[in-house]
């Protein structure tokens, strides 16, 4: 009996394909922690299973135990990587950092306040060796460059950058003020430009992966989102341009375009009515979970996507193709 899948949460058992979704079709309800999503994670899924399914889980669990040794040998997918995640103190950034650490990366967490990143670093860093919390405003070229240089100094290299930080305000076109414009463009586009500039210097030695968090709002229009749509379609454009310019250094640049994920940031700007409307239009029948986005980032950060660059990948439950 062979355990042949390298993917956490998926095991090939005696030719039968056993996935988490067979036990629980909304994975984030189960644990939300990538390191629990390896083969043994089926235990926690039993809580959510109906009796019949629980028996199947139990049977498969016994089979997993019998190959437990192999399970422990599964390689971590980001072993040896040094990642920087901006906007990492909450929401998608925090989940991406947690997922990366769970897969063996050392991670520098960047956000506006030192105490925010330190609190998250303490929580995520079991051995005290995998995390560095740094305060920096990504729209400030000097500050983000310093933070990236400090990461390289601490961990010896930089292989991965996730440009996730964003400051957002939804409002009608007639109400947009200069300050709002400056801040959204400065964080959402400037932050990525300065991040790529600083990180690519360090990546030139061994190559790397840059992941920009865009949005489906960059592809689909919605009221009150003029600046947000402009920033996020800009993210797709600069992703393509950077991939072409940096490809010869072995640096890949990709973007992820999520649809709605109910993070604190989203709850603060979208009404419940709007969130319900988006849900109603999503073919897969649910909103995104932070782990959906973190899993896509994990793939782009890993060598499994070694020949993928210049792409903007929709992680949207099918929303982008739904006419109604
Ligand atoms: N949540 C969603 O539904 C959704 C959908 C599509 C795209 N996105 C994108 O995903 C990313 C994360 O979204 P989220 O919902 O987790 O947001 P969030 O508001 O919950 O978190 C954003 C983080 O960025 C930090 N930040 C803001 N300005 C910063 C700056 N100048 N420098 C450094 N850090 C700064 C904030 O402090 C915060 O920790 C954003 O780029 C967002 O546009 C989110």
C-alpha cells in the first residue's frame, strides 16, 4: 500500500482516492491549519461527519495508521524557502503566513504596527526560529526596502514575496478625495512596486517566486469600487510586466484574484446584503475561506509551479464565469 500524493490532505490508499472533501466539503470549518491538513487531519473531520461517513473515516484512519511511518516522511513543500508576507497581522496575510510556516518556510511578517506582527509571530512560531515580525508601511519605499533587507540578513536569503497588504475604501465616484486616492494607489500598487524592487535584488542569487494578491474586482465591475478595481487590475498588469522582466533571473511573478472572503477587512467595508448577493452568484455555493487563498499561494510559492509565471489565477468559486 503506497502513500503517493505529496499534497497535504490527500492520500492515495490502496488505489482509492481519499480526499478531505469526501469527509467535509467545507475544509476551513475543520481546522484551518495546514499542518493539520496532512494525512492525520482526517481525525478532526470526524466531528463534522454524519454517522455513515464517520465509519468510512474510521476505516481510512486505520489504514492511515498502518502507513503512519510513510506519512511522517512527507516532505514539507516549502522547506528551505524564506518568505515575506505583507499585511500579515490578520486576514489572508496571516493565513498565508501560517500555511507557509506549516510547510517548512521561514517567514517574515510585515504590517503597520510592530505589536501586531509580534503577536502573530509568537502564535505561529513554535520553535522561535521560523518567524520575524517587522513593522513597515509598504507604500514607504525606504521602510519596505529596509524590512526586506533585514529579512535577508536574518534568514540568509529571500525566495518568496507575497504582496498582500491593502488599504481599501468603497465609495461613490463623486465622494473620492485626494487622500483616499493617494493611499489606495500608494499601498495597493506602490507597495507592490517597492516590494518587487527590493526583493528581486535578493532573489537574483537563486531565483524566487513573487505572489501579488489581486482581486476579481480587477476583472468585474461593481458600484463604489472605482479605485479598488483600478488598483487590482493594475496588479494583474504589473504582474505580467514583472514576470517578463525578471524571468531571466529565475524569478516568477504571479497573482491571485480572490472573490469575497469574509475577513475582518471585508466585513468592515461590505454590507451583509452585498455579501449575500455575491454568495448567491457563486457557482460553488460558498464564499472563499482564507485557506482557499493560502493554498493557491502555497502552490505558487512551491516548486510545483516552477514553470508558471505571469498568471493571475482566479480563486473565486466560479464567480468570474457566472452571468447570473
Ligand atoms: N478578503 C477578500 O474578500 C478579498 C477579496 C479579494 C482580494 N482581497 C485582497 O487580499 C488582500 C488581503 O485582504 P484581507 O481581506 O485579508 O484584508 P485585511 O484588511 O483584513 O488585512 C489587510 C492587512 O494589510 C495591512 N496593511 C494595510 N495597509 C498597510 C500598509 N500600508 N503597510 C503594511 N500593511 C498594511 C493591514 O494592517 C491588515 O493587516 C488584500 O490585498 C485584498 O485587496 C481580499
